[in-house]
């Protein structure tokens, strides 16, 4: 596909203003004319899993894996001067190319500013070279480190587009993990603006920065259920009038993850790479949605948190492995909240497909000769 042939608009599809309330996406979408990138590199900026410099780099069909401190760009020292830090959060930098045209999209912001700032510096990530950001959903472990990108108050004149899936992103949340349940907090829209972000609420599938696309909101079309141990408080952080009518009068209601997005790329000659982030709507649902949105059946890799921990069950984790075997992706890269039951079962059923991820890992996807 020629460079730019299928783009909905040039450079920033996300250049418009904040949308008015949009009806929720339920039916299978008409496929987008998604761009095919020549190569895609995913850099793990923040996650809970860390490892030293002794893991081998990998060269596999359609994917290479470089571990931080074990090789890397020519300008970087072989060993990092300080350790990369891990925490229960998630952030991935996607670097893609179509010919000489490069784009960088930051997907989620990890849990804390301190860890994000440390890791971005050690991984040579220049915030000014990021073209857009996507926040998968409104949980603290995915948005907490956003200020590391530009500080509490941005000094650059540019506004960095930030794509979110719905007004629920900004609702205060209560985590149902204690007695009394602790308040998780909320993402402050005004603080985001001061930090240089320009929020775009986009519940429908969208081309982002010319190279990536989002799934839009993800229907529950498989055996998977929305199993999220949080509740939301409408009117605290989020605007009641922009929520679904049934939620506007509520004091507190279950967090069903309906606003959650997955981020995807179509890599020329390989197929889809789906970045599932947290999979509260189900990782299989996320992959199926990516296929429907793009019209591309072949799945090359699925990476991210698959959320196969409580309140989901061990049986659900094992069934997810069986469904993955039917989809038959080339690689499965579990992270963040996936859970050990899924990982153990996936290694048993399809060991050649499972690749472990650690903070600082660089996954590059490109067809032979690209």
C-alpha cells in the first residue's frame, strides 16, 4: 500500500476539538482503511517485571527482541548507568515507519511520574518527539505518570493529542479490594491541559498519527465478561451530562470498562499487532474487535495485560488460552495484570508463541527484507 494511501487525514487525525457525546459503538464497524507500516518497535517503558542485563536478545520470524543493557542503539552504553524501575503500571512507546516517515505514539503512562521519568531518560525517549498519546482507560496504574512527559506545566507551545475512549475516563474510582474500599482517585482533566495534553474523546475506531489505529470501544462478543474490581462515581471528575442516561443519576456504579480502547498496527507482510493494555473487556474481544475494525484476520502479535486475575477465574484464564490457540497469533507477549495461570497454561499449550516481556524490552516487528 503506498504511503498515506489509506489515511483518513494527514498527520493528526486527532486535530479536531472535543467531541460532543457520541452514541456507543456496539455493532461490528465497517472496516477502516488502516495504513500498513513497514516496521513497528514497541518499547516497554513501565511494567512490573524487571530483569538484569543477562537475558539474550532474540531473532525470531517477524520479530526481534532487544533487552535493555544487552545491546541497543550505537549511542547508548552497553550497560545502563542506573537501573530501570518497575511498578504495577503499564506504558509502551510505539515507534513505527512507513518508508522514511516515522511516528511515535505513547500508550498509557504507567503508575508514577518518578518511574516514568527515570525509565524514559534511560531509554533515550525524547517527549518532544512523541506525536500522540493514547490512554486505554481511566485507572491510576495507566495514567498516574502522565506528568513525566512534559512536567506539571508544559513549557513547549505544542499540544500533545491524547485519545481516550469516553467520559468515564475521568470519573473518580473506588477500588473494591479492602474494607472500606480505598479511593483510587481520578484523572484531572485540567491538570492534563496544564501538562500540555489536548484530550480527544473518541469512542469509535480511529486512525492515530497516520500509522496506528484504535479499536474504539470493545463489545462483549465472546465468553469474556467485564470483570473489574472498581466502581465509578459520576459527577466526581467526569461530567454527568456526558455519561449514558442510565448513569447520570447514580451515586456510584460498577466500572464495566466500556470506555476502554486497544491500540493496533497493521504491519506489512505480517498482520495485526494488538496492544491490549489491560483487557478489562476481554483480550479475545479486543483482538476480535481489531480484526473487525481493520478487516485483517491475520494476528501477528498480542501484547499487554490480559487481566486474567481476580475477579476472573482460573478456568477463564485457561479458556482464554484455548481461544488464543484458535486465533493462532504468531506471538503472545503477556504483561502487567495477565496472571501466572494464563502464562503457565499458554507455555504448556503453545510454548513457541509465548515471549516474556520486561521493562526496557524492545520488540521490533518487520517482515523479512523490510
